[in-house]
């Protein structure tokens, strides 16, 4: 299609050398095909069960409000699986966490030390009267105590609700209220770009007005920022948890005991509290972390750059990796603090071998220039991962070449807060990869691409676009929306109620080779003159132009064509905005995809509005493109970005 695509390989087969030692082999898919439930039973046996289950899956679809039960009757302790087990097996001295603070301080926690910390926190939580099923809000930066708190909750059967520390006090309050948290764990402040910023103050503000459920606020000292103290409610971690006993015996909980609630935004203003439970969730996070990342305990140094405020942090920093006895890097700060070399300095310092990040960061690295990573020895990296949005082929190739030394396989992992764990991804050493494709469902996972009526799109046809559905339950699937069964059913199950399929909300395409391409959220798929065009496709074309650093595309309502394509573009520092360049970009897209994909308008902007998890807020860009008033912008990193975009797009 594009000039670059003509000269670059369309598919990258696994290297023999990698395949020779890969965790995954073709037998994995064969086993899943032969007997899907037996396959999942095998995966569940990766874990330690205090009591064996009697049935792998109990699924009644609509008759049980679409709430599955996995490993029925089984009992386990999630924290025991992530910590104790490794110490008992003789790996107490292995480093679990290489923690790197933003200002340059660092800490190392072995599994034995992690066990002591988690035990102390569990003892203190018990001392203040928390019991299994109670909710705990965690509002903390990326410091070891955040992970310790999550594990201490899991150990006691307390349900944690991690609230991203970049969220506002009102967002925190909304989540605390919805889950009726009894305890909030926070820090005095957090480091951001070399400066301490208050954090406990936001908790105080959140709890300042009206009745609430919070009885205790536990504060970790991190920045030495001054804090206001509420007697009988606030306590320091170093005065309490630190003095508690480091001996604690983990009790088993039912496989379906809730592990956590994590809020994610939906189509309405009120965030949805996605509920996950224990046995199935840990089985699938553990399985996927082992095979998708080809993780070798004791050898690899793993780094997932997510924040624990998002599901990626839950599943691929805490539960999946620790259950597999990972040695991992946890970094507190931003990638350009103190400068753009930070990530590569960390990779060199710890010899990171597996690196998992988001396409938006890859594109940022591209914008900063390849000379930055090239100033470092990145030869320890042997596998790269991508998550969060479709990765455009341009960024994929750059990632492979510049970060992966032209040899590290890339796993493009598709999944959601709701799915709990990775659902689609190539298996390294097994699957040939195509830049920009999540390739297909993992062994044990079943997915289809269907039209509005549930008719499967025909494999191999070029127009085989449709909606992605999951037609069989999976172990890590959500078990509902906290306190709102109706919303759970209507959001995910009503659309294909007749078939009993989970509607993922994403569009997808299956190409002639059977590879799955995720086209983005369904509302991001545009319809121009009856042709379906993905915003991601046009963005990818724009980013493929040498002047463009980043692009966001939306479909704006158009009286003639249904929708028209409006693009917002950030230029590379070396390029200058002018009418000529704009016309050239339009022509470039026409060349790359076809005249039908030509943007009707291109706005050159200094920044794009992004959620704190790094997703471009297309809904808001659509509002701008269609001249509407802006709705709620409270989840944005920097709402002022809008003003500059509005100014630019007004002319
Ligand atoms: C894990 C996570 C979920 C949505 C999902 C989809 C998009 C995630 C993707 C991807 C294309 C990938 N998404 N991974 N799209 N390729 N590899 O990001 O969870 O924050 O709930 O977002 O993100 O649109 O539906 P969450």
C-alpha cells in the first residue's frame, strides 16, 4: 500500500534461535483445541491451591446474569501464590523488585523482604478491624508500598480499589463512595518531573465534605511534604505497619472471592467499577505472562512501564509477574525525568530483557529521536510488548529496529480492563508477526469478528471488518460492575444476547492470512460514504509521513457523506506548519489508503488531549471538529490543551 510497506517485510517469522528456547510451542494451541477446559485446568495448576476445585467452569449465561464461576470449589490465597510460595521454594533471596525512584533513589526488595512487608501490612490491617470483603482504596504513586498494600489486601481477602494518583480529589471521592472504602492508603506527596507534589491533600479534600465510609487514612512518607493531620483518622505507615509483626499466615479464599475493583470510563460520565475475582484471574494473568512474554524466572529482568492505577499495572506488574517469580523493574516517574534518556539508563542499569509499554510512548520516543536510545547499550532486550491501543506499523517497525535491535519479537497484546488479562497476541517463537496486528486469540481464548446481526465476517475477504466478540467465557473475565448488574448486562451482553456473546466494543478485521487487526473502539470507526475506515488506519498513514510526530483522527458528522475525516496533527520539531504541508498530508493519505480516506480538514496542533492512561480523547476532538461545547474534561492530564487546539482549529 504505502511506499514504505512495499520495501518492508509484511510478516516477520519467529527467529529459530528464539523459538529453540521459547516457553510456547505449537502444542499449546493443540491442547486448547483438543479440550479447552482441560487446557485451563492445566494452566490453573501453575498455581498453589489450598483446596482443589471440583469443576473447571460453571457458566449459565443469561440465567446467572452472565457471571461465570471458574475453578468451582477451589480455594487459594493470591498473595501466597505471588510471594510465600517462592520463599518456601528457596528463592527468598531472589530480587522481586528493583525499584527506581524518580529523584534517583533506589530500593531492592527480595521475595523474603516482600513477604515480611506484606505480612506487616496484613497484620496492621487486621489490627484495625478490616475483614475479608471490606474495600480499601489505594491512591499512591509507583512506590513499593503500593504493591505491598495490594498484596496485603489480597492476602486478607480485602478488595482493593486502586485509584490512579493523577486523578483529582473528586474522582477519588466518587470511587471511594461507590465502593464504600473503609481505608484509604496514600502518601504525603509524589515526585513529578523533579518536584514533589502533594497527594494526601487531595485525600483530605476528597473527604472534607459530607458523610463517607472512610475510617482510616494510612500515609506513607515519600516526599517529606507538609501534611495536615486529622486525629483518630490519619496514621503514618512508619508508625504502624512498620512496627507490626512480619509473621502472618495466609488463609485460603474461595476461587470466586473478589480480588479487586478497578474503575474504567464508559460511555456515560460515571466510571464503571470492574470486578475481578481470584482463581480464574490469577490463572490467566500467570499463564499469559509466562507464555506471551516468554518469561524465564531467575534469568529475565522484566519491565512493564504501566502505572498500577491501570489494569496493565494490576495484571502485568503485580499479579501475573509475581506469580511467576519475576525479577522486575518498577519505576516511579516520567520517561523524561531528568531527561529523555531515563528509560534507557534504567534498561542498561538493570539489564532489562523484557520491556512492555504503550504505543503512545513509542511514538513519543520517535519524536525525541533515535539518537537517544542509540546512545545506550540495549542489547539485553530480547522481547518487546505493546498494549493500550493499536500500534501503527511505522511505530512498530521503529520499536523493533531501534529498541529491539532488529531481532526482539514484538508482542502486540489486545485486552481490556474487563478481560483482566491478555486475550490476543502473537506467541513469541511460534507466531509470525505483522506490524500493527494483534494476530489472534491466545490458546484457550475464543473470539469472533461479526456483523450487527452476529454473522461472522468471511475470512479472507478484504472487507472482512466487523465487531469483536468473545464467544466463550475466559478465566479472567470480569464478574460484573460493582453494584450495577443492569449496566453490566446492557454494556457487554445485550448486543448479542441471542448468541450469549461478550461485546468488546472494538472493531476488528481479519485479513487474508487470518490475522486479526484491532481497529479501535467501535465509535472510532468512521463511515464515509458507506465505506468503513478506521481512525487508526488514517492516523497510521499520517504518522507515516516524515513531517508528522503524532496524529489523531475523528469522524465528524457530514450532511453529504455521513461522516467526514478530521485530523489533528503534531509536527516533528524540524517541520513547519503551512498550507503546502497540509495539502501534502491530504495527498499522502490519499496515496497511502485511497482517496476515500482523505481528511476533509487537517489541524496542526501543539498537543493532543489524552487521558491519564495515555489514550487520545477522540470524543472531545469530535466535539471540537463539530463545533460543540466540551463536556467533562476532568479525566484529562491537561485540560488547557483544549484551548490551544480550539484556537488553532478555529481558523
Ligand atoms: C489493557 C488496556 C481497552 C481498550 C480496548 C482497545 C484498546 C488495548 C490494544 C488495544 C489495539 C491493542 N487496546 N490493547 N487496541 N491493540 N494491543 O488497555 O485496557 O484501558 O481497559 O483499554 O484499549 O480499544 O478495548 P483498557
